[in-house]
């Protein structure tokens, strides 16, 4: 089947259109459903933060530093840099005897305009704690401290922190990441490893089902996914798609976005993991696609829930006067 | 020839890719060069603000209210809502005895994050004067006042202001806009009319050459295009692509962006108009494409200028730490 087609309409006509690859895979790696070339290598970016956080739990650092659902959700977050996110990141660092200056993720203004404007109005300039990846980096630093490793340079590909992350991604995806497949540098300075899109869906199916991974990894993966499902706001933020996707089916669906139009997730009750890539990298395309994809996967199982995702896959477009002028929708599903 | 392909790379691999339709047409309507389906109807959005401003000049309103290059550039602008833009829009309205409250374009925060943050830091909330279309709307209102028309409701499709705009677009493009072709409502509440992409290139070729239009329209079009080329900052703003494109060849190239990945423009010395549409609506794709397209058109004529546009078609991508992690580039040209 060809890619998903995401249409952006105006006055009833299609003004712009996106293509997205979508795949759902079970814990054995069998493709349950696919649209487009699901074997294509893609950079998963932040959509695999749960995989990147596995060593935090497996090493025992999460327990030593008292991580509950809130802290684990933040460790898997691409958060919006709201006060609650930045404050918790700073608190986590404090538990390991570290501070904002130990982060190596860099500073950026929150991507969400209202959040950024709120900071500016209060005369606050963002610190590294506001970086959408500060929770993940705080987790990296806690792991390094717990294991007695040098923290400086923890973002480098050869640092033990990043080697453990690469190994976790390689094991869960079953793909030769960082060797035969392309690698790059992510926005927050750590390595990002490309792999076939279907292999990321496979990784989340394994973690969702606790099959195909060692018991310790199964427990860690399940704990991280449950933390995200129970604290979606800490994993994302106000008005964010990940929150709407997870609040539509509390405790039943995990979904995490990544830059350049990626989503990864799991529907444990179906035994499936899924992955989405908008070919042009557009967030509006990946957000519509993931909701439509969840509707398709869930329809035979729970029609009412499928309807909720179907509704989330359509997004009205309004002009500055508030008039609806078009919509974003997924066509031909 | 197939569409332009715009690649977004990371670590040497292509992470995301866009497709764009590009066409160059002479004043007789002959296609000089095209990539992709140039007959496809597209909404030009703000890329045709020069066409929308023709009645302002032709009616005599521009002269009565003392419009020079600065005011005319703002009347054709999708400006960034910087102080110089908002202040001039307010001044223009004052000349017609009107004010911000007479605008019907709606309010929005400047799209450019640094500009928006600067307003917020100063405790300023944007007014309709900050709307990127406030110059165009001020021109609409001046025309209505000059012609003794009711100003209220000037954004409506049946108001004389918008009927004149539609007629100007239909005449210059030669397309049956608003009848056989789709129409929609733009972000600023006025109608937007779809037409084949090549017909917009044709319109700008005609205005650039002063051929195929009545002498009065030729003069008005030339005056508007020259105003934009002489005051590119007022037509756009700080850090904006339109400014870089026009400053690369002062007085020789006109280029104007529109929402959803559109560019229109003219290279009068080549006798050509051009138009670009990124199929997915991405600005990063249309900005790279228009620079690459200008490089292709100008190479046989001025290799040094073509090199400058070639350089503008490539855009390095950096992470928050400032490290280059990839680039946006146009492939296969």
C-alpha cells in the first residue's frame, strides 16, 4: 500500500499535501499493517526517548535517585519548557549533586509560542533546563553519577552513557544502528541513529508486550511506558498532541513524537508497536497520521475509541478572525 | 521534468525531503522552464500582494494619500510586525482619517520568534497593525475611502475592494479565478483565488515587462515591483528570505513569498516571471527552491549572480550548541 496522504484544505480544495509512512508490528517482528516503504531507514529523533532512558532504570540509578512516574516521564520527555518541566529537571539534577551548568543540551526558547511569550513577559531568559530534552539529559547525568563515570562530555558518541543508549536501541530494534546505518547529531547534541522505520515499531511492540527482551529490560521498558502514560503532561506539555493521544485512552496507548515528523508508540492490548514518519518532516502531518493510524489499528477492537482517534486526526484551520478556512485530514484510509 | 526535490540532511543522510513545482514564463505566456505539473491550480496566498495592490495605484488613491516606495512596499508586504512596519501602517491609515480599529485582518503575534519575544519583553500585545497583512489592508482602506465606498466589510468577497482585486488577478493571470477555479478565505479574512501555477508566473512576467496589460496597469505594476525592490525590509522584515533574495540583485529581481510554500516574482531583464509551490506547504522548501530556481534562470546570463542565488539555496542546520548537523539543499538541478 502507498503512503498515507495528509491533505491541508482551503475552501474545499486541497492546498497542500503530505505523505507519511506508517507501520504496526507485533513483538515477533511481523508487520500487522503498513503504508509506504516501512523498511526505509529514518532518524527516530525524540520518538525513542523511552529506549534512551532504559539504562537509567536498568542501571539502578532511577531507584537510587528516587525516580517515580513524574521523573521517569520527564526523562522520556520532549517537554515544552513550562515551569513545571524546568523546575523538575533542576530538582532531579540536584538529587545527583549537579545543576543546570552540568547539562550539555544547549538553550532554546520553548517551541510553543504561548509558553515562550509567557517567559519573555516575566523577563525570564530560558536556561538549559527549558531545553525540551532537559529531562532526558538529567537522566543521563544521574546514570553517569550513579555508575561513577565522568559526567563532562556525556553527550559524546564514545561516552559510556551514549554507548549504553546505542546498545539499548540496537538490541530492542534488532538493527545494526551506528554501524551499517547512518548516524547523525541530534538537536540536543547526542547521537541519533537511523534504522528501518519498522524496527522502531518492533522495539515498542517488544517493550509493550515484555517479549523478546531480557526480563530486566522488559520491566524497565514497561515502567517507562507506564510512567509516560500516567504523566503525559510531563512528557510533553500544554496543548501538545502526545497528551491528547494518551489522554484519549488512559493507560492503554503510548505515543511519543520526534522532530521531523516522527511518532513511535505502542498499544499493548493489541500486542503492537507502531511508527510513523512524515516524509517531509512536518509535525502537522505526523500528528494527523498517528491519530488516524491508531483509529485504524483500534477499530476492530474498540470502535468507540477508534472514533476518538479519528476525531483527533482532523484539525480545523482558522484564520486570525476565527473563521474556519480549511482543515488538516488524512485521506484515503 | 519532475518536481524539484529539496533534501534535509543529517549526518550526511537525507532525513526528510520536499517536492516543489517551479515554472518560469515569458510575457506571452510561453513556458521557458518548468519542473513538475505547472498547470496545477494553487492558492497563491500572499505571493500576489502586488496584484492585490494594483487598484490602490490605478484608482489614484496611492497618489492622493502620498504613497512613495515605502508605503507601496508595505502595501505589498507580508511584514514581520516590527515597530517600523506597524508604525507605518498606522500612519497610512491616519492619512485616510482611519485607525487600527478599521482594519478587519485580525491580530496575531509576529511569526518571527525574536520579534514576538521583543514585543512580549516590552509588555506590548500585538494589535491589528502587527498583522503581517496590515499594510495591504491599509491600502485596501485607502482605496475605499478615495472612491467614497463604505469601508466596513471591505474584506468581503462582494465588496468593491475585493471585486477589483479579483478582476486584477483574473486579467493579469488570464485565469477564470473565483468562477471555474477554487476560492478560499485567506488568513487575513479576504478571498484567495486558486489558479494554475504557471498563470501567476505569466502575470508577473507581464507586469515585469509591461507587456500584455493596459498602459495604466503596466505603470502601476512596475511602480509596485520597483517599490518592493527598493524597500525589501518593509515588504518583509529582519532575517527574511525575500530581503536576501532581492538584496542579492538590487533592482533586478522581485520575489515575494506566500503562506503554504509559495513564491512569485519576476526577473524583468530576462523577460520572465516565475512561480514556485512546495507541495507540502513548507517554507523551508519554497525558500530553498526559489533561490535555486533563480540560480538556474540567471546562470546563462550572469554566472556570478547565479552563484549568489545558488549559495542562498543551501541552508546549514545547527543544533542548540551551534554545531552544524545537516543542511537544506535542492537536489538534482
